[in-house]
């Protein structure tokens, strides 16, 4: 039988869900009022496969899902604004990520080591691709960028097909990597 954890306690809309350490956790159903998933909340929950993100979610903090190696798909709700550094680092089996257009900030190495990630769409509010964002995303073949990118951080595409070709296609222009 699949183990499901349903988090029921919510005090205010500003509550952040804090560290949860449960190695056999497979599914998370977060309450509707949660707007922030805090630092290391579900880090190293290696059997975690399914996350039901609440509609009011605004932020996923540093290392919140780092090394959750069983996650394959992530569909974030419209309204989320930021994914902090290393939030999904080393989610080695992550294949699909659906980012809503409301995201305006991605942290350094947010998808570092997501070796099976194949494609991603960065919405119109993202102006900066931070350092090491897709570091070691060796299966990444397609990046759609809807907005105007003003800066690409160091090693943003290290060990990806884009780094090998030394170019990233941004809409109708080409940005050379150094």
C-alpha cells in the first residue's frame, strides 16, 4: 500500500512548511494555504514520487527537494514566483518540469544534476539564467525561452547539449556562451 502524508495544520497564509524527515514518504498533499516550502523541507526523501503543490504557493526555498531521486514529473501552480538555489538539485530521475509563466526568479543550480530532464520552458518574467542552473542535465535537449534574457550565469549549461554546441537559442537570436 502506498504511503501518503497529508499535512493538515495551517495557521496563516504566510506559513512555510518546515523540514520533514521521513524516508518512506512517497506522496505529499500540501494544504491549500501553504505559500512557501522552506529550506530542506523534503530533502533526501528518496522514495518521494508525487507532490500536490497548493495553488497559493509562491516560493520553493533552497534545497527543498534536493536528492528526491524518485520524482519524475513536477507541475508547479500558476502564481509561484521563485525557485531558490538547489531546490531540485540531484533529482536524477526528473524528466518533466512544468514552470508557470509567473516565475520571475530561478536560483543558482536549481536543476543541477537532473540527469533525465529533457526539456523546459522558461517564461516571460525570467530575465536571468543563474549560475549552474542546468549543470549536469545531460539529457536536456530543448530550452524554450519566452522572455528577454539579460544575463547567463557561469556554467549555466555545463555538461548539457547546449554547452557542447556552445550556443543557446533564445527566441530568434543566438547568445554565445563563453
